[in-house]
């Protein structure tokens, strides 16, 4: 079976990619050991590794879908000048191995190799830009800024950057997610917040060695760390509340039209993947995802006894308008309204509206009455639209549909 063969091939590529990341970690480990040697204080290693692992075991904020950075970055960065690059790599390795309780071994291995590689890379960069490892002799704010704080911030850039690149790579080979889109999503969502942890890491290092507090510095720095984590948790709770509200709307739609059960979720996922294939920005992708989920909201506001006429005359538009006063749904509401008007008027539909409408048509052809095969559905989509924009959307949707089918484990029969 063709799709089963493709899935097996993708699994092999994923395993090969993880193997390459492991080799990268081993190579960096050998290089940093030869140049910097082992950590001088194993007690400091135990404290920092324990703190990093504990940061993962705290309640985690909701991610926007596939991945997110966490507060362990501050620990890894602090380990660079305190323990040296090899020690930072060992801290990253410990965090990667112990961070999660219930994840597949393959993913645990990747996390450990990725975190260790990024930590050692940050250590190498810290050394190259003039970072000091002889912190007991560090005196004066100017010296600390030039040889501790500044180098840590620069090392933070490379730590976050390599993490993002490696994560994007594994998502590309395992799920077909475009690397450019994934990088943009991560750096514009949680990336800036996590980058700020580099400042906290600098504070921890200064208090640990030059100020002479040792491991007690962890207690001093814990307050801003927990404050940052608390802010992320609040954001996660807000996202959860929004997801519950969207879920209630989806339930209302499917209660009114049981035949559409699962339709909104499939359109949402397919439309978002198509938008990623097209290289749309994070906010546009989020709006497309939500608009795809709720595009049938007009069915809830159809006047009883007037289903046919009212649906044609504006129920769908009113459904979109219901959301326009909610700030986090304003963009999705605008896309839904364009979809509801179905190209009426003189304004050319936006590419976001075209994506949602095309994903909707495709899913109805694949799962509705008189369902057709994917090849026939794609042909009909091309015939029912015009212009270079629509051709691009259909081509991107075809790639996204393949990735969607693989992710759900769908099995097709080869010709």
C-alpha cells in the first residue's frame, strides 16, 4: 500500500535524522571535552541539573500546537560559565533524559541530544565572544557586562536558534511541516519570552560566583524565574479557556447539523496546514485555523422554519459577525465573513478566505454524500476556481492533505 510505504519511509527518515542529532551531540561533546575538560564542581552540576529538571516538572503552559521552549534555558545558560561547555552539555543531557515522564523513547533520545547540543554550542559561542570562565577573579560591572552578561545573551541566541532549527528539522521529516513556517512560529510566539531568560541566567551566574553566594543564588533567582513561569501559565490558562469556548461553539454546530461531526476539525487542520505551506504568517495561520473550525457557525443562527432561504440570505454572515467583537477572534471573523459571502461583490477574496473555502470544499467532497477520491476532488477544486492565487492554494492544499492523511495513519491502496 502506497501510503503505508510512505509512512514507513518517513519513519526511517525521522530515525535517521535523530541519529544525526545524536552524532552531533557526541561530536560536540568530544570537541568541548578536549578544549575545556570536565566540570570543576560536580556539586554545582547536581544543583543546576536538578533545577533544570524541576523546571520541566512544573505545570507547563499550553503550546500553540507542536512545540515550545521552557524555563530550563536559564539553567543551561547559567551552566556555561559555571561548569564550562562540557558541563552545560551534561546539564542539557540530564534535562532531556529526565524532563518528561511519558514520552516515547525515540522522542526522549532526540530531546536529550538536542538540548545537549544546543547547550554545548552556546558554550562554544560564549567562549568565542570573550566570555569568562574564571569568574572568581571577575570584578567591576564593566567586566561582568563585557565578559559575562553580554556573552551569555549572545550564547542565548545560538542556544535558542539551534533548538529551533533541530525541532523544525524533525517536524519536517516526520510530519512534513515547512521549516520556514515552523521557525517563524516559534520565534514569534514563545521565543522572545524564552530569550529574556538569558538575562536571568546572567544574574544567576553573577550571584553564584563573583558575589560568592554559591548555590544559594538559586534561591535569589527563583523568584523572577517563577514569576516568568507564572506569566506563561496565565497565558496557557487563557489559551485553554479560549479553546473551551471554541469547543462549545463546535458542539453547537454539530448538534444542529450532526452530519458535520468532525468536519470543522478536519477543515481547521487542513486549512492551517495549507496556510503553512503557502508561507502565511503566524497570525494569519491562527485566523485560518479558527475560521476553518467555525465556518459553519451560521447554521446555529438560522431562523427556525427558514433554513433554506435564511441560509442563503445571510445566516452565515451573521454567524461570522457573532465573533467580531471578541478581540482574539476578530481576524477569524473577517475570514469567515469572506467565506460566507462566497466571492460576492467586487473585492477579490483574500488568500486566507480562499484557503478556508477550498479546504471546506475538499473535505465535503471527501467525506460528504457521494464522496469521491482525493484525485477527483483535486481536479474539481481546480475547475471550480480561477487565477494564480487559487492554483497556488490548491497545490498547497494537495501537499497539506497528504501530510494530514499520514499524520492520521490513513492507509490508501496503490493503483
